[in-house]
């Protein structure tokens, strides 16, 4: 079941299962970074990408939360929340 993940950098992130990526987000169920096929993904609205946990951790370590990305991130997050039936 999808869940919103809090983080210290303030990014909007949703943890989703493989089935949710395929059925609800209409993705291929493949990590957008390493092309692996994990059972769970981290959907990163600011990138509009799904990463496996390992790739998410690598990205997050160096990621900078730029204010100019907020509009895009908020729109992508709202769409994903609706598709995943999150409040």
C-alpha cells in the first residue's frame, strides 16, 4: 500500500509497490535509475521517476531541494496521490 514518506530535505516522496507502479501509475515496474525490478519503489515527484531503495538513497544523499522546482513537484505529487488514492 502506498505511503507518503517524510524526509529531512522536504522532498515529496511516495513509497509504492511494484503492483501499484504497474496498475495505478501505469509504469513498467523498472527502476528509472538502474533498470532493476524491485518489489517496492520510491516515487520522486520532483524527478517524476520511480527509484528502487538503493538508487533513491544514492540520489537523496546529494539531492538539493530547489524552490524553483516546487510547482512541478506539487503538480506531479497531486496527480500521484489521486491515482494512488492517498489523502
